[in-house]
């Protein structure tokens, strides 16, 4: 099994405790203080501020190493945007998920126009390395304009009723937003979702494996992979 490439030098707590704290915070709708309390119940005395610093330092490193789904030319991209208020100002979180609900990419932007839609599509094309079989969006015209310029041959279906998969993908973040009482800046939101979605992609069972046994096996494998990536299995 692949060993962790994450360094824990100069940290007095072992990697098992650090990775478990980060996992609890980003995987479940828990506040930092609740994670602190859960660790205390296990005899681990650590402050919520320390857990926050662990998340900020180690979260991106973990997310970078988590396995990514291999792209396919048969993929369907579901695109959607949701408004998030930060310090009293509207920002837009643009997200793309595939046919299984796997988050492909997401980006925080201050605009809801063709330029913003193009930026999302360009990031997707760079990350995936190939265009999809089809994209599905709501009726925002910016998607049509951006697709026409960047991938004119790709099929595009624009209908609100077809895009429930992308719209539903916002719900877990909405729960976290309430738990955290909002985000302090666009940058903090972008950092959080990059880690949050990487863990969600790893642990959430694909739609075609929804039996109890398949779900159980998927979670066991996800936990094993998480421990290998973070060094908790060492």
C-alpha cells in the first residue's frame, strides 16, 4: 500500500491523531469545537485553534494525494452555480459534477456571466484532459455562450429539470456553511471546498453501488486509502 508523502516533522501529536481530526472536521458537519470535544472524550487534549491549523496545513496536502476519478469520453458534466454571501457580498460557487455525482471541479467567482462560465470550462478541460460526451446545465445563457466558444461540438442540454444532480451537490456544503456560520473570504471558501469535496469524492458511494454490501465495501476501501495517504496506517 502506498505510504504517506506528508511530513509531520516538528509536530508533537502523531499523524494518526492529526489525520483523524482533519477527517472528522472535513468529512462530517462538525464545528471545530465539536471535533475538539470528540477528541477530548478519547483522552486527547487539543484546542480547536490547533485543529483549525492542522486543517489548513495538512488538508490541501491530503486532498492533493487522494485518488481522482479517471476521465472518460462518455462522461456527462452537470454544471451549476450557487450564490454564497461572504462579508455581505454575493459570490458565486461554480461547480461541475459527473453522472455519478463526483465533483470534478469548483471555483469561487464574483461574477455570474459568460466570462465566469468560460473560466470553469477551461479549468475542467485542463483537469480532465478531454471534453465530455454531454454537458447539462440550467437555462443560464452564459453556459451556452461559453460552450459555443470552447467546445462547439459537445452536446448541450439546457433544462432545469435535468440538472438535479448538480443542484443537489450543493446541499452538503450548505449544511457546512450553517455549521461554520459562513465563510470569511472567497479564498477561505476556495481552500475549504478543495479539501471538503476531495474527501466527499472518496467516501460517498457512487450511484451505481447503492446496495448495503457495496456501500460497506466502498467505505472500507475509502478508509484504507485515507489512512495510506495520511500515514495513519503506519
